[in-house]
C-alpha cells in the first residue's frame, strides 16, 4: 500500500504513524519547483517520510524546505533527523520556536518529564538544528517555492505561542497544524466530519485561538490541511464546529473549578475530561456512531490531554 495519498494536483500527505497509529499525523509534500515538506512528526516517523518520498520519486537531495507549524514533538520532533537525510533543505519555523530547535534541551527535558521511560521509543533522537539551517518567518512573511507559488505565513497562536499557519495560494488552502483543531479522519468513512479544538498544555489560550480562527476564516480558503489528520474541504463546518466546541471546552474547566475549588489538578483534569467525553459522545450518539467505534480510543486520549491544557489555563487565569 502506498505510503502517501494525493490530495490535489501537487500536494500529497504521507501518513507518519505517530504513536504507531494510522492517520494520526501526516507530513505534507508540496511538489512545486522547490520541493517543500510541511510537518515532520517525531523521529520514529522519519522512515515513513523517506519511504513516501521514494514512492513519489522525489530525491531527498531535492527537498528545499521543511516547514513545521509549531515545535510540539508530534509536529517537529523529527525535524533534525529529517534534515540529516535532506542535506540541502532549510527548516522554516515560527520565531518563538527557532531557539528550541537549535538547542532542543528544553524540549527533551519536557518530554522526558511527561513520558518517562517511553521517551526513547516515542521521540528519540531529537537532534539540534544548526542555526544557519533555520529560517524564521514572522506574521505575513512569505516564501516563494515556485514561479506561481508564494506561501504566506500567519502567526496563529491559541494552541501554542510558537505556532504559525501556512497559506498556499495555488490550492487556496492552509496548513493549520493544531490551531483550528483536530480532524477525526476515522469518522470520514461514516460520513461524519468531527472537528474538535486541541487545547493541550501549556500555552492554550481560548481568546487567542478565536482570533486565529477569525484570521484564517477571513482568507476564505477552499481546503484545510490539518496536523491531525488530512485535508478537509468542508471548510465552513470546520469553523462552525470550532466555535461550537471551544466554549464547551472552556466551560467544562469553569464548571470543575467552580464546583470543586479545592480539587487537585488531577481531579480537575479527570472531571473536565469526563464532562467533555459526555458531550462529544452524545454528539456522536445523535449521529448514530456506535460507542465501540475506533474513533473513541483516540478521542479518549485527546480529551485527556485537552483537559490537562484546560486545567493549566484555569490555573493561570484564576
Ligand atoms: Zn499536534
């Protein structure tokens, strides 16, 4: 089976199998004059990218740009390793992310603290990137990758402060990382589009997320390329659901902190996760998705992490 899916004339997605899961993370390949990759996922995902490039008959030496939407490890952890395989490529990153790619010691320490003994299997190695390989793009800055294609970078915080989104004028599409949520691709075959916000720790800010959503919405794009996972052309629904779910996520945090002000962070996290799980599952019940559907496993994991980010946000704002 091919490692990649063709999305339109010149954009392909390679399944990078983050956490060993299918359709969890993807790397986008833009086959323009200058071959450009968007997102790398973590280092264990790099073999999938290399295999996909081979299938697409792209020489690794011809890759010119590797762009990461933000520096969370499931998007950028493998960037240093991929650069070793693509020696002529430059790495394009948000101004707030660059120094952590040059010196990943804080990223490594943070991931070790969270993942403990699983760190090696999930993320190793996280390699530093030489400063001269890094290109920083501020809000509204551009990158020409072909005679007809100049990508535009938009500062889009909310999920993380080191997050930008990348507008592609040729497909009138945008690579949004985690800014405007997660697309639950597992439900596509059931004819259901589910988009939930990604509120993971520890820079989640709902107000910034809404500003970023509005900024992206104003572009009137025809396609959204999600970090997790794949492309949606049901663009109106993406924004509608984000605006539907985001207040529900924040209110779950408010409810927990109001009703049990003395609870521990873990207790708050569990309460918030359970509230959200109920809301999402009743939404899916109404759409006749059975409770044993494979999507529930990943929703369970995501809501747990989202709940952690909401606890962090509540603690910072109370
Ligand atoms: Zn992510």
